[in-house]
């Protein structure tokens, strides 16, 4: 563009001073003629870089998802092709579900038995409570019989000592009293055993057998849920709309649940078009400003965009959290650039390859008259992308 302006200016100078000789060609006119383009172009470039800043580092970036299987197993199916576009939820690959199905079936068969065990534990608890009630009733009956036997023993003793009763009746009463006393001891011992069993309770006041049976049942349900989750994840689905570019996974391969060993890389459709600018070029740039980019993958084509937002941060503004104090010694300092995210116009029906690079410009709301100069420069630059300058 500068060469074009200088060419037009040179023609005007030639017409004025040499063709029509409207002004004399002397020292003063020569100084003026050579000063005007230098000063003019310098001012034009300064204004362009502020009011229509350009970037020679425009990048197209996509979100990448490193696909790591959630379960380990043998791959039995890969129903997609390399670079095939898929929708969110489409199947990317399947792992052999047989071992996971067997585990689910085993846990499902175990749960009814654990439920029966819990019912039995609750029935056992009720049985112990019944045994305590029975033991209390038996103790009361025996105690009543002991009281009666004690009275008879005392009466027979008095009769035997006075000679009015036989010695045999006294001994029979004494034997009956001793038998009842022994029965009472046995009943109280049985009651103590039942109480001891009931005393083995959890903090919630529940019998230990019931608590253990309930815990075993809940553990089995949890294991079943995990097994069902593992079975469901033998089918890996696309996390978003996108494509797998370099597909190397094949049936028969072992997919391992290891973060450092992904089986494929999924490239989402969502893109970032980013232009990098020096820090003093963005003073007038605002969200919604018009922008244009030209990518090397599409020579001689201008892609219309607008400024979505400016990423007002870079790595130089970050201190890594550690136990080491920041290093403040003098080192070579390079100014970090800021990224401007651009939104491609919906009217642009064009495929932007992830990793494509090019140039671009942003047109602020100031100096709109000179925006035409930047647009011409950008269009001339994209025509140069047709040239492939290599000999091999």
C-alpha cells in the first residue's frame, strides 16, 4: 500500500514540476517534495496501528478432548471413520461388555439373599424380645411358687419340731423349695443371656446383626450401581459435536483406564479465532468492533468477524503458587501480547481448520476514513498467499 501511495505521489510530482512545470524545481521545492511523503507515511502508519491495528499472528484453535476410557477392556467395535463428523452422543467405540455383565448378574443374584438375611435379623431381634418377655413371666411365676413353698417349709418345720407333723413332710417341703430356687436361677440365667445378646447394639440402638445385614445389603447395592456404571461406560460416546482426525484405535486393541494413555483425541466443533496484539495497540479496541482476517488456508479471501472480547491476561501476570519467593533479578524481558477473540460472521459459510494461521485487522470507531488503507493492505497481503515459494 505504501508503494502504491508513493507511486501516485510521484506521478503527481512529475506532472506538477516536470510535465506542466507549474512550480519551479529548486532546493526548497525538492526538500518539500521529499519531506511530505516521509512525514505523511509515518503519520499514516502511526494512525493505522492505533485506529485500525493489525496482527500477523491470527490463529484458529479448537477444544481438544483426550479420550481416556472409563473402564479397561478389549475394544470390540469402532463404528466411526477418520475425520468423520459426529454428533454429541454418537458412539465412538465399544469395549467388550461380557465381564461387566457377569459382575452385574452376580451382584443382582446376591441382593435377594442379603434382603432375606436382613429380614431374618429383624425376626431374630423380635424373637429375643419375645424370649425376654417369656423369661420375665416365667420368673414371676417361679417367684410366686417360691414364696408359697417358703411358707409351707416354715409351717412343716414348726409342726415337725412340735411333734404335730412328720419329718418326711418337712423334708419334702424343703426339697420342693430348693427345686424352685434352682428353676429361678436357671430362668434368670437364660434371661441374662438374652439381655447380653440384645446389648450388642450400635450407637443408633439397633441390634448388631441387623446393622451388619443392612450394611451388607447397602454395600451390595453400591457395588451393583458401580458395576452398572462400568457396564454403561463400555460404550464411549462423543462428548460434543466434532470429529476424530487421527483415528488409530482398532477392534482387538486393549483400552486402558490410564490418563496418560488416551486412545484418541476428539476435536470439538467449537472454535477460538484469536488475534495476538502488542499491549499498546488495544487502547481503542472494544467488543463488537468490526474485524477482518485472512488465513493462509484460504488465499485471496477475506473473512468478516467482530471482536467478541479481549483476554486481558497473559502468563507474565501470573505468579506460580509455591514455597519459593518470586525471582526479581534482572533478566531479558519480552513484552507479552494479549489475545483478542474474534467471532466469525454467521454469513461466512467456511471451514476453518484447527491450527490455521494468518493475518487480520480490527477497525475501531475512530479514524474510519483511513480504515480503507488497512483494508487495501490486508487484501493485497491475502493475494500473496497464492504464492508457494519453495523448490522441493
